[in-house]
């Protein structure tokens, strides 16, 4: 069960038609050119974190404008020309009380909103689905704990996904390089050209609206499983098992990345998550439990 392309590539070779891995699913969570905002929030965690970010942005903008205005006033009011004889006092009790209490009030106000978000992330609810995630140099391993089913996930274009015996066109593919042959490989797998370095040969498939708990660890060095659209990020430390959780409420395809520098191929360690209907997920699990290799999700989205 090393990669999904063994199966999908064989079907492509036999039919000469692209196996559209995104059939029925919209690609939602991925970087966009000149993007400055967050990715669309697909979980309650993400909506809470994004709301907190905007609230803090308003607070720090107000503080910055106030301090800038105060500095401008001091410069204009107390420069040598406007105030040739400066005062010599060293203490002003009301001002000292104000600059102590006001920051405390601001920090307490921010904390009253940020701590609930932190607790919401760290308090792991009862799982509907448990998936163990292991970071390797430089790919991910996934084990569906409740279903005795596991697979490895490589970036599409990693040497492990280039198999001329199963897909003749792979003979022209150069690992990690976006050539015309690589573009064709992405298309055959159902991905767009701008998803190069994001798409994986095998995707994590989860049902919409269900609580998913990811148990994250590392096999060699520290890795980090991060999915921006879900607002989750957890370091995978060798010898330790940490947890994160999410409940995605929008069906679609989402991309993440290893977010802890883990060696020379750190940049080639993406994450693909497909959120599908409960029926599609159940059918996918049933097929993979008895399959010799990973079965891609699209065949259950079009039935």
C-alpha cells in the first residue's frame, strides 16, 4: 500500500483516460497567488481562530495609532522651539498608573477571547474516527486505527510515485521538476498544474461533519502535520504521541504541509485531505480494508 498511483496509474494506462481524483470535490484549501488572507475556514476551530486574529488586529491597530498620535503630539508640543524651557519633574502618578493599568486591561481582554480558543483546540473530544500520522523523511504514513488500514503518502512527483511499469509516461517524468510530463501526471491524477508540490499520490479521506482525532508522531526527526483550512498544526516528535482534532463541515480537497524543518526534502512533504460524504467514506473504507492497494476516492463519488 505504498501509493495510490499503482492502482490509478494502471487504470489510466488501460483506458487512456485521466482518472480524475477530484471528481465531485471542489478544491478549497490551498495557497493562491498573491494571497494575503486566510484560506477558507472549513472547521469551527478555523472560524474561531480567524475571528480571534481579526479582533487582535483591530486591537493592535488601535494601540499603534494611539501611540503614533501620542508621539506626534509630543514631538510637536515639546520640541525645543515650542517649549524652550522644559519641565524638570521626574514622576507623574496618574500617568504611571494609566500606563500600567491600560496594558493590563488590554491583555486581559485579549486573553478572555484567546484562552477559550486554545482550550477548544487542546481539549480533545471523543473521536468518531482516529487516524495515526507518522512523519518520515520525507513522506507521511497514515493508519486508520479503527479499521486496521494503513498507507503511505508521497508528494506526487516524488521518486516513489514515478513508476514506468504501471504508467508508461512516467519514463519522461523528472522527480521534483515541473515539466510537461509532470503536468500530464498531475492531470491524470486529477490535479491542476498549480497544485504541484501540494498534491499527494494518496490522500487522507475523512467524512464531513465527523470528529477526527489525529495521533501525530515522528519516526526519525521532528515533523509537523499542519492543515491551514482546519486551523490545526501539531509537531510529530519521535517517541511521543500527540493529538489534534477537527471536524470539517465543507466537502472538498484541502492541502497542507510539513511545517517543521526536517531535512533536505522538507519542502516536498505535502498533505492532501479529502472531505467526502459519509456514504462515500464508508464505501471507501470498505473497499480499502480488503484491497491489496489504496483505492482512490473518486470511484465512490460518481457511483
